[in-house]
C-alpha cells in the first residue's frame, strides 16, 4: 500500500479556510512537489508561485506547519509531523489567492531603504579596486546572497506590529550597500534606515536569522546599522 | 528635528540608561544581601540611610536611569501591542517619566532626610 500524506492547504484570500488533500508520499519529496501534485492531479484551481525549484529565485516561500520556509528545498521528511503538513501563504503580506501573496510592500520597502546601488564611475573609468579581505567588503559579502524570498519578513514580529517597518531583508540590503565602498548614497541611506520604521525598531529577537534559508544574519546587519547610526544623525536637524 | 531622528536618539538613551540600571541593580542587590544578613528592621535601615548623601546620590541616579529608560520601553509596547501612536504615545511616555521622577525622588528623599 502506498503511503500518503495528509495535507491541509489554505484556500481563498484573507477570508478562506484550510482544505484537506491526500497526496502520495514519495522518496526525497519536497514540499513544493506536494503542492505541484495537488495542482496537477487533484485541483487545477490551486494558486501557488514558484520558478527555479533549486533555491535561487526566492519565489516559492510559504508557511509550512506554522513556519515560513522555502518549499523547493524543504524535504517533507524534515517537516511532516505524523504524516501531516499544513501549508499557508506567507504571513505579514496580503494574500492574492491561496498560497500566493502580494509581495509589493516587501519590495517597495527595499526601495524605501535605498536598496539600489549608485556608483560614481562610468564605463569609461577604471574599475575600482575593492579588497576582498577588507572589513567592509566582508560585512557586505556576509549579507549579499539574499534571494528575496520574504521568509524573514514573514517571520518578523515587528513587521506585524509596525506596518511601516522596513523589515529584515530591506535592512540587510541597506547594510550591504553601506559597506560597499563604491556606493555614493551613504548619507541618504542612513536617513532612510533610521528611526522606528528602520533599524531602531528591531528587538534583536532573531527570527529572521533563525529562519533565513540562506543562513544569512539580518539581525547582525541591523545591529551594524544601529552602531553606524550612533554617530550619524538621521538628518533633518 | 524629524521623527526618525528623535526615535534614533531615544534608542541610544534607552540602551545607555539600561547599562546604568544594570550597574545600579547589581550594586543594590549586593548592598541588600550584605546589609540584611541576620535580619534588618525598618528603623535600622533608616538609621543607616538618614543623612547619607552618598546613599541618596546612588539612588537618585537609579531613579533618573528608570525615568529615562522605562517611558521609552512603555511607549514601544503601547505602539506595537496596542497600536497607540502620535500624541497619545507621547502622553504615556510623559506620564511615566514624571511619575517615576516624582515618586522615585520623593522615596529617596524619604529615606535620607533625617
């Protein structure tokens, strides 16, 4: 007899409920495989989002048994409790449909934290020399591999309490640029990330660092911003 | 001054006052454990504290630390857990600041004045 998984999936928008499905259990099955099985074989109307399936694009994050995770690289064996899975959309983001959330707020906040690189050189200039072993570059490298999956944002209590809080991913991005010696927007960026919409609201609870699938530490980056802002006013004097 | 700049400054005030309070709490506990030993009556406490300006100065610093630290934390709790913003959260902070200052310094005065 084939083993099965009992899967509860959120259906609907903000208003909705969990619907139960039975899915065959397979070897090396990922949570994304489970959702794909339901969508292709049981209910074609199930909405979910994915692209690369190999942990690069950051589009398949969902709440799995109560915790935000990337589903493409989460094996069922890691998370199923007594053969049961509960799948819901990411928290702290509006639901578009079923497992799909509206990520606009999340990415708009990257922009508000000045997450764009702006250099001073043109293609006609020489390359700037950046020492890979310099303190600043190593700090930037520590946070640079973010794939923008939103797991940290969905796991952050401060985001749920303060809707204008930029969140761990945007602040981590800002921290990498603060440490990029080629970037020219340091002063404006420090203004953008100060105060209660920025790094000073972080309680250093560490859920973002705990849950980040890329093992980044936004908490450390946010602490770095706070240290830097100790001597830099947030402007508007 | 912008709202962000005020919040930035308050964050550092809260952290620095926390460091002061940590030292005060350790000293307070150490003095208590040393002083009590075999039991201590109210009259005996007052006999030691009355007229001691060093004692008064120490606890005045303790009160000032609390008056700086507590209102910022309480405001954050009010904002984050109860959605209180703007004027109301400032009012809560002011109430706690003045409450702690008046009651705390009055208590210090009460035990050092002879």
